[in-house]
C-alpha cells in the first residue's frame, strides 16, 4: 500500500515537472540587435541610421546609447548620448543620428567610394541602457558598400551579430 502511494506521488510530481517545462517561456533581458541601416559623410561629419531590434517578448525602454564603429584598427566614429526610445516586443526601430565625428572615416570612405576597394569591413560595438535591465552590450560586424548614384552614401551588409555578456 505504501509503495503504491509513493509511486502515485512520484508520478504526480513528474507530471507537474513536465507540464512546467512545456509552458510558455518569455524572452527577457536580452540585448537588442543593433545594425547600421545607412551611413553618409558630408565634409568631416557622419550621419547614420541604426536599426535597433528588440528580440525580447517585453517592451524595451532605452534611455542611453554608447557605440563605436571601427574598421580594422581605425575608429570611424563613436557616440555616447542620451536617447529616449521605447521598442515594442519583437519590433525594430530606426534611429537617425547626425553630426557624428568622422575625421578618421573620411579617407577610408573616399577610397571605398572611388572604387579602389570593393567593400569596407566594420565592427559596431557598444551598449544601450534600458530602464528595465540596465546596460546591455551589443556587437555587430559587416561590410559597407557605396550606394550607386548617391555620392557620400553607404549601406551595410551583415556578416554576423553576436551577443556579449
């Protein structure tokens, strides 16, 4: 009799564990995917559009962003600024930032635009600060290409994104 009660108890516990394992899992506290949507140079200043994709199942409220764009050993630009942006769950928002410093970027982008190189490898690295989770790091790598018929404008193609923790 005791053996039967113990056996039923273990079956109930096992069933409960299996049911909780099959329940919905909510993605939270994950860094966003940040990528370069477009880059333009005018004189010594850069303007950029970044796509920020919230991969979480909850909204993300961003209040600051720090980033750096590098090509090999050259820093193309960097940024640290306040940002007011709420991104819905599993959604992407585009952020436009003008007047980024671009002194180092100018010669490389001019070389790319002239056709003396086919593409320019870059890495985009930084962190965002969210009200919900504090700082979340991001990293993205890809290649810049000139936009045909639009001098001084470039677009990116991804090679890989990677979460850093």
